[in-house]
C-alpha cells in the first residue's frame, strides 16, 4: 500500500438520537479522510461529538446516515455491509480508551499477548511482541504484574501496548495521555508517530492535552456535531 492511501473515508456521516421534538443531532454531515502515515487530533468541548465520531470509525456505533470506508473497504453505507464487525476490529483497528479496561486476572504481558492469541499468532511470537511493546513504553519491568498492582500511568501504557499489538492500520485513541506525565505523554505520542510511519497506519486521537498538540499533523475542531480545520 502507498503512503498516500486513504485508510479512513467518511462521507455524510450523521448520528442522531430520538425523533421529533426530542431529537438530538450528535453529528451532522461529517466528511473526513485520513491517509496512511497521518496522525490527527479531534478537538472540541465536551459533548461536541468527538467520542461518538471515534466510535463510528471503530464500528462500535452505527451511524444514522452516511458512508464509512476503512482501509479501502466500504463497511457501512446506510447499513452495515460487514457482518462480522468483531473480526473487522480485530484485523484493522487498535483502540486506546481513556479507561485502560485491562483484564484484572491477567498479567500486563498476558493482557497484550491475548490480542495476538485471538488473531492466531504462535504463543512464543505473541509473548515476544508483547514484551517488545512493553519495553518500548518503559513498562517492561512490570510485565508479570496484574492490573491491580499497576499505577494509573503504567496501566494506561499497558493498554496502549495492547492496542498496538496486532499492528493495526487504524488506531483510535480517546484521551490516551490523560493519565501520563508530560515526559511519558510525549514518549507515547512519539511511539505512535513512529508506528504510523513504519506501518503506514493512521491515528485519530481525541485529546485536550495541549502538551502533545505539536505531535499531530492536523488539529481538527468538532463543534455542535460539525468538523472544521
């Protein structure tokens, strides 16, 4: 795939809740394209639709209207065209949430390697990849610890490693650096930028964290459900 390939292509995306006088329009006629290698930020006040848009790109939330194409495949056009959305997410999308959502009964390393197990990687290769990512995020020494014994920042870095494990082409991050200090926030964003370049992936990040704004190729504002550069 070429670096200029469009990995996310949204046309006319709308999302509303309710009908008639009680209808709330969360998103209105959103058009957005994100290319391979590109790292963008979605900015805007609370309630502007940022997380709603992220969840639509991630095929977690169904749009009310519009068309979604991911990595060259049209997955939604008035209805879902892909029936196995779980497999689609596993193959193409990495999620980094504000809450780490680690499985409490697994170690840090097992939380990361589990994604690769589900994708069919051999066990030794999955563990090697998990350890590599944990080391890159400076949390490798905590590989055998369970989430209850990790600090908030450590748990978030493990969750980031898990999102990157399967080398996804599309990475969606919701406030990924909220639990991190300035140094580690910049480390995480530098790693994400490196990954986007090396794997020809794209990254869409919802953030209020001004200390990482210089790590983005584009800052896109979302207000009242509409996008503006």
